[in-house]
């Protein structure tokens, strides 16, 4: 419920602290005293459209803070949690409005968007007035109200899950169909490219090897000449090998007479001869390998140029050609196996749609039963409110399953007729001001125990009625207040007499000094009696009026 309202510098209110309780709370006062200012201020706190004109003259900004005491599992707390905001304890909604038109919103002293403030506020307060186009007069919310009345929220949640499954299955099917369409359009091209790459058979690292071989072969003639000269230097007439052998023979002949002093030199010459022999073998092998072969050079160049041409054609590196061939081959396989997958996806989409359709039809049937019950309960409330010639009907327009959505296949609207035989139509178009307020009250009595906001505000719900009708309105408001907090702005003494808590709004101050301000006073029993007597008698309160006030209150002084 709304536990407290704090207003700073809004219109005629300089500073106001208002504590509220549960049950039926009435706000009374002379016309123009400022009752609408309180409702505008509360509307600001719960996300209503801001207006720089609400800021009190002479100041730069005004603010409104509303404190709510709600149950731990209330939907407003879930909204805050989903948005990463603190949701423990009292919920404190605050709005700051500046004279230059800027507006800031806070929940539990944490800055939030105006949209989030409004979303939370809608869960906490419902405002109903003759010109209110939200709440019960908003057709877009009628289906949710019917579901709450019929206790169908769990079934609706299940249907949302089925709808999500349908949407996911359809999306997967559409994506695969689009892929197949694109792939089939490219199938001939893919087949041609894969054939070319399979014939080429590229291998990673092949380009580098071919380029190195080509470079080597292009220089093979010069390398061969140098190798030949090296071989001649080692083994030709007068070459190193011959001179080493001469030296070794000479030393070997005199080695015995030298007493071992030549052994090291002989061993070194022997090793050198062996190394020289190995060098000759390596040179011979290199000469054989590097023998210039024009056909082989042409073959290497042809292969290298073919690989590079294919890489340019497909805009990849040569080393990536093999991977590209695998990728395109996989796409061809997907096309070939795509029809099988397509059939499976179609089956999954059909099964999801069938499950959704069955649950949507069952929910529609349950809504029909709930609608009939709601109609009966609202009709019971109309007669005491002197709307006995009027009728109420919950209209359900059942759509084809193909036009369904996450909440089902039903469009729900509350329709009324004010005279027998007259066609039914939307509340806001058919009912007059006084009738509209009473229709709304009858609906709220029927719906209050099932999903209503914890605080209901009625702005002059008794407008245009008096006597027995006003008394019936007061009785219904009191019954409604057994389940939720009800705050009523009223000019009817019959309604005010039913309240558990009574607040009088007045305007005071010096007009010449521009100090006129709106004040709110909590009335005790004697003051309440006097206020109700004033409402009965007008400017001059008589003893007869006080006695009548006592009778309305129930004999309490």
C-alpha cells in the first residue's frame, strides 16, 4: 500500500508530509482546494507525464516521494530485480521536476529511467477517474485482467514457453531454407570449383618448396661450373689431393728414423685426405643433383604459376587452397544432405505449432468460462449502483492460430450497454461520466481480489450521483477496501462517512502576498463529523447537518 507521500514545491504545495494507512481513505475539501494537485503529484512519483508547470512559482524544482509497503513477492520487486536494482524493504519512488522541463526519476535512491519508474508505478497504483484512459479503460490490458480473474496466469506462462518454442523452430526452418536457396543457386559453381581444386590437389607449404626449387634451378649452370672447378682443385693434376699424397709418402719413408716425431703430422695428413675424399663425394652428388634440366624447370614453374593463379582467383593464400577445397566440398555435402535436415526442421516446426495450438485453444476455452463468471459478478454489482438497466459483457474475439501470439489467440475487451436493447460498446465511448465511474467501480469490486494493484485511487467516482446511489458507491468502496488500499477523492458525504481514514484538503494564505498554499489535515472523530456536516449543509453548518452526519457515520460522535 501507499504508506507515505512527501511533496516539495509542487503547484500550491510548499511542503507536505502525508502518512496513509490501509483500508478506505477519503480526501475531501471545497472545490478548488487542491485535491487534484495531490493526485497530480502522486502521478508524477509513479511515472506520469511531467509538466514544468507543476513546479511552484519562485523555485527552480519540485519533487515528490512516494513510499510503498508491499509484500516480498510483489511483481514490482521482480521488475527491480530484473533491472539490477535494490528491491528489499519499502519501495521508495521519487521524481524531481525542474522548471526548465527536465525530469529525473529514482527508485530506492537509485536513478532509473522514467519508463522503468512508470512500469514499477503501474504495479503499485491504479488511478481511476472520469477521464482516465489507463487501467480498466485501456483495452490492451483487459486480457491480462481476465486471466488474473480466472487464475489463468500459470497457463499463460506455459503458453508463452510454447510460443517461444514455435518462434525458435520457425526461425531455424527459415534460416535453413534461406541457406539451401543460396546454396542451390551456387551448386554448379561449387561443383566446378571443387573439381578444379581436386584436380590441382594443392598442399600446404608447396608454394615455398616450388619457389625454392625454381630459384635453385635457374642458377644451376653457374653453380655447376663452380662445383667443377672445386672438384678440379681437389683431385686434378697438381691438385690438393695429389700434393697431400706426395707429402704423406715422403713423411712415411722417414718416420722410423725420426723416432716418432712425425707421427702427429702423418695422422693429420691422413685425416685431411679422408676429409678431402668426402668433400669430393659431396661435390659429385651436388653436381648430379644440380644438373640443369630445362623440362624440370618448366614443370616446376608451371605448377607454381597454376597454384598462384588459383589463389588469386579465389582471393586466398596458396597455402589456404586445400582448406578452401575442404570448405566448398562441405557446402556441397550440406546441399546434398540439406533436404533431409529441412524435412526434420519442418517436422519440428509443425510439432511445436501443434502443441501451441492445442494449448491456445484450451486457454481460449478457459477464458470463455472465466468471462462468463466475470460478467455475472459485475452484473450483480450494477443494480446496487443504480445501473440496473445497464449490462456488461466480456467480448472475446478468437483469432486463427496463425495470428496468435505469446498470450494466445484471444482479443479481450470489456463492453457495456446502458439501456436495454442498445448495442454494447467500449466503456469510454458508451458510458457517461457518472456511469463510467460506477462501471469502473463494479469492475474493480469483481477484480480486486485477483491481481489488483495494492493501492486503488478513485477520483470523484461519485460524480453526478447522490442519495441512495452515493451510499451504494460508499458501501462498494468500503467492501473493496477490505482487500486493497482505496484512496477516494470525493464530494459525497455518504462516501466520506464510510472511510476509516479521512483527510481534509484546504487552501489558505494571503492572495495579495502570493502565499496561497494547499494544506492537508488528518481529521480526528470530531473534526470528521464537522467536515461531513459541512459537506451536507454547505457554507453554514447547522445542528441538523451535524445530526445527519452522525447518522451517516453510524452514530459515532
